[in-house]
């Protein structure tokens, strides 16, 4: 009789250990608050891990192998505020557009600089001026009307304008 009780308790411990080590599955959909449309390519990542996925063309995602210790999931997309949600079997996430005011920033050959910190010559080209230029190449359209000594039409280009 004592052996049966010991065997029963050992089996019970194995079953409890197996149940506590279960992994779960989470699915959901990510929508935009602005228009209610699905967000394609949003990042869905279990917080404090590298385990994650991205949403499909319908804004849906499935995360497999979620451990019981995983409690939160971060959902993010460029230009939208990151949402942190609890791990559930199904979740609907609505992302809000994030708008920020930026100072005037100039892109230069070696990085970026604020206009006040930039030393050198620079000019502004707006879309209206670009659309009026009769060129077949973006590089030529940007360089038109400027004295430039070096134009390279490969994937990298550099202007040395005076």
C-alpha cells in the first residue's frame, strides 16, 4: 500500500511539472486608430526577450512558444506609439499615430546637423521647384541651377557645390 502512494505522488509531481512547463500560443490583430485599417508589418515582441513576429497583410499575428513567465507583449510600428499589452490567447491592439515637431535638420554627407550648427553653403529645394525641372534623373534635378563640380550617378553620390 505504501509503494502505491509513493508511486501516485511521483506521477502527480511529474504531471504538475509538465503542466507548469506548458507553453501557450497568442494571436491577435493590430489596427490603426486613425482609419481602422490593419497595420501591416507591425513588430510584436515579448517584452524583455528576442522572441517575436510581425503582422501579416491583414494585421494578424501568431506568437508560439510563450512561456508562463512571459507576461507582456510590445507592439510597435514606425510613426506610431508603442503599446504594451498583457499576454492573452487573443488580443486586439489599436495603435495611435505619433506626431512630433522637429527642429530644422540638414542631412549632410557625414551625418546630420542642426541648421544653426552647420557651416558651409546650402540651399533649399522644394517639391514645386523639382517638378518644374526638365530632367530624367533625380540627381540632375537636385543639381540644376547650382555650380557643382562633381556629380556621380551611382547608388552613392556626392556634390561639391560652390
